[in-house]
C-alpha cells in the first residue's frame, strides 16, 4: 500500500512496512486508553491522513482476525464514547456497526457474524469521521459514502441486482451516478434512463437513495 504519487506522507507510519502500518491503526483504541494522548492526536501522528486512500476495511479485517484482543479494545472504546457518531457493539448474536444521531436516534449501518469484519468497518468509518475527511471533497469522500450506503443497503436486505452504485446502467435497477457537478438517482428500464432526483453532494444523494430503497419492497431479498 503506497501513498499516491506526489503525496508526502507524514508521521512514523509512512515509513513502516504494510503489516506494521495496519497494526498501528488497529491498535489506536488500545493506545488511546493506555496513555494520555487524545484519539485525534494519535490519528494525526499515524499518517492516516495521507494514506487513507489506499487503506480498505479488508486490510484491517485480516489483521484483526489474528488479534481479537484489539477487537475487544474497539468494543470498549465504542462503549466509552459519550458523543454522537459511529458505534460498534455486540448485539443479538451479531456484531453491529451504526450511527447515533445528535438527538439520540440510531441508524444501523451493518451487522456481521464476523467480529473482525464489523470492527474493521467501524475503525475505517470512525477514523474518517474523527479526521474530518468526509468534508474534504477528496476521492476518499466517495469511498466513505459508498461504503456507508452499500453496508446500509445490505443491512436492510436489498437485493444486489436491484441497484448499481458504480456508474453503470443495468436494466431494471436503481442507479446512482455522478454527472458533472451533480449526483443523479435514476431508474434504468429496458435501456431507458429515468431520472428521479439529483443533488449537489454525494452525501445528500446517498441519503435519498437509502430512503428510496427502504420504501421499495420489491428491492428486498426473499
């Protein structure tokens, strides 16, 4: 996992081998609890700011699978949070990732039987949120919103063939695509594209798309 060309990674993490790089991110919760440093300071020093575009949840999951003690650290970290934002918990025999709104409302993002996979998703979302990267309009912003939307669609049982988020227009499916400076939600039917709504930001479009899928029982599995 190399930084993008032209970027100058900051912090010790930039010079570490890939496995050590992932380990450093996976143990942030433990390091935060065992020392006086804030999670924000630890994240800034980690080099994640410059390397985030190359890191995926699967990279974290592979390391966490071998270090379940780090999963426990993140469960404790989430339990100790006293602010709105992402959470990670064990619930009803599954491991759940979700978001707590400022008014206390809860939205489930994803549920997994594999604790390492759920923890990896939580870490990536939490670090992006803590770093404020969602608002910087970089390509990483696209990864974050698509990750959230895909996970939420999976959590509500949406059929994979009922939608497309990759810019294509498969037949008989709902699509989300970027066109110049707009994000467009449409329905593709027999080669014809019927626009439903468009938005200035990806975040707004993803929120609308999720609500649309929730209101369409024909998109569900089973």
